[in-house]
């Protein structure tokens, strides 16, 4: 038995974590009323409209009617499949099963993170740390609790990242370009933010053409963009005809645009108020504070059983948040503690980006995976900048870490990969011991904060 554990201890750890993650997602799906998620009621109504009428809702019916339709049609089909079993009880049965499916998609996304980390590093510490970080970071947990297109889009993009690093190692051909184009088109039909990955890959190939002087890659780029565009085009035509603007990223905000400016210093300041009161709207005058708190904690206060909490008598054990729900004093303190420990991950992320740059220059600027991941990371951050600058209405949720959901696992992978290389280089791999203490304590805090 001892020899068996010694031989397979890593596999046991990985399998054990994934089993816990499935249980965690299942528990939250059962406990959480999806109506209370970001735009939760609107997402539910969108799915119901498709289930009942097999068409997207108009803007008059649902202000999310401009959202790309694939997620809602997929979930409508799944909803119809379980509808008979649920006896048409949408909220208490059909939606619950769909939430469980979302939880499983989230677990599949974390499994892809595991596979990507194996291709990015040969260190098992990196694999396990990346999986735990991606599985337990709050932004991933929250988007798994309710029904939202962000999760399916994040899954597609993570799948594309897996295929990219796989195909880059094996060599590109037409079959692989077709696979990338088809999945990218599906990702675009799920959420327009998939264009970040598409443009990142196109830029990477264009650089590869210049660096390697191989014109065939130009035809790959054109075919990839063509396939993605063809799959998206029916929706682009519908949007242009019925909603105005084939490539508008937020038709609803376009229609009710206000003359408003972001706070001075918004993009380069950090408001430490989130370490005192970690819920919306504290820190909302700072881009960095919002993204940090939303990625690593329950910033918008949705990881709650609101229906249950609101039935409790208001006393000194409960706090009213700006999001319109109660949290316990215990959760309030745990969330603050979680944010303090999450600073460690921010340092890991920054080290990972520095490591990517260093390795890129060490490899004489070759168009490898390091360059692509740098382009993708930069694209995600710039996309968040652009979205909130164009729609500076923070109280309506125009700045959320979930908009770039697939970025956080990428940062976990490159961060821990670089940490591993640095520790090996300076012959201080024993420092993985305190690192693991930090990761485990952070993970326990994350579960306690996001457990519903």
C-alpha cells in the first residue's frame, strides 16, 4: 500500500482535487438561485424565450437580447431534454440541472488547464498549483454557479488555447487550421469577446510569416479568419438588421448612453478600501481594485444563498452590502483575509509575465508559445480597458473579471511555470514548501468564501 501511494501519489492528489471540485460545483448549483447571478434573471428569461419560441428575444422583451445566441440555444435544447422529467418546473428543476451542467463545464475547463500546464512545464508542482488556482479562484467559481454565456465562452477559448499549444508543438497544417477556425466561430457565436483570441492568433501568425519568411502561413491566417467570420456571419447580419451594429459589444448601453466620465486616475490607481470593505462599491474608483477584488473574491456579493439570508432577522451577525444582499460578519472577515492572501497570486502573475518576456528574448524573439501567450494576455487587459472606457457605467457591471474568464487560468500556468524555473535556476526548489502552504491556505479561504 505504501509503495502504491508513493508511486501514484500525484495521480491521487489530482483525482482527489477534481472529485472535490465536482462536489463543490454540485453543492453550489443546488444551493444557488440563478436569478441572483449577474443579470441572472435576464439570462434565465433569454433561455426560456428560446425554449418556448425558438428565437432570440427582442430588446423590448429582454435587454440582453443583443447577446450572442449559441449559449442560450445550447441550454434551451438541454432544457427541453430535461423538461419532461422536470414537469415544466423551470426555476426549481430545469434551471438546477442546467446549473449542474455549467458546473461540469467549469470542471472540464479546469481539466483543460491541467493539460495545457503539462505542455507548458514538466514540473508537477506547476500542474497541481495551476489546477488548484484555476479551480478555486472566485471568478471561476461564481460563473459556475449560475447560467451565463461567460462560462461557455471561457471553455471554448481555453479549448482553443489547448489546441494552439498542441498544434504549435506538432506543426501547423490545414486540418488544424480548420479545427481552430470552427471552434473560434463557435466561441464568437457565444460571446464577441472571443475576438481577443482570434486577433491574438492572427497577429502571432503574421509575425511568424515575417520571422520565418514562409508565405503559406498567410493562407492559414486568411482561412482561419474566413471560417470564424462565416460561422459568425448569420448573427452579424441579424444584429445589423435588427439591433444596429453588427459588431457592437453592448447594444443595450449604446442605446442608453450617458455623458459620463470615469474617475480621475481610474486606470492607474489602486484603492485599498477593498481590504477594509471587500464588496461593491468599495474600490470602484479604481480599475485595478475592481479587477483584483472581482477576480479573487466575492466582490459583487453574489456567492450567497440570498433567499435564505434575507429570511434571517437583521442583527449584528449580518451586514448589508451595496449589491442588495446580506452577508455574515464571518464571511466579511474571511473575504478580507482572502484578498490579502491573493496578493501572492498577483505577484505570481506578474512574475509569469516577466518570465514570458525574458524567455522570448532568450529565444531570440522566436514566434513560439511564449509570444502568443503574451499577445493574448495583453489583448485581454486592453479589451477590459476598452470596454469600461467606452461604457463607464460601473454600477451596471461594465467591468467584470469574468469578461476575460480564460485569462486567469493562463496567468496561473505561466506564473507557476516561471516560479518553478526560477527556483530551479537558483537551486532553491525547497521554497515550494512555503508556496504550497500559501496555496493551500488561500484555497481553503476561497472555498469558505464561495461556498453557498
